[in-house]
C-alpha cells in the first residue's frame, strides 16, 4: 500500500439484535473484515462495543489512536494529523506496539 493512503473500514452492528443467527453472522463478518486489514485485535479486544474509531497503520494494523465522542474535536484533529505523519514517515516517529486504550469502552 502506498505511503500516505487511508482506508475507511466501517463495522456495522445494526443487525446484532435480530436474533442469534444474525448476531453470529454479524460477529463473524465483522471479525473477518477487521482481520483482512490486520486489525483483528480490535474485535478481540472490543467485540460488540460501539461508539469509537481507531486510527491504524494500513500496512501493519498497528494502532495510532482511539477516538470517542468524549475526545474534543481539536484533539481528534491533532491525532489525525499525527497519524498521517506517522504513516508517511514511519522511521522517524515511533509509536507504541501495544496500541491505544479506549478507556470509555473497557469494563
């Protein structure tokens, strides 16, 4: 994938409440879709939770940041800019292999 590209991966959990078969199908499809993008860890860690977005490196699946509605817009903008720089120049800007926390989602 060329440097500086962005992929948008939407996981739609709308039909999770349509019964056990729908729930199982949506769960499997969501996990598979994230795994294709090297981001299966998101489903493993956060599963059926909603209301957040991760900024991840499209090449490696490594996370840069977690965004939720609790984060001010200015902070989100800064995180988006930093993630863009990190994607363009992965040699000079280190990031944590352990990934970001989404504290509002844990628990």
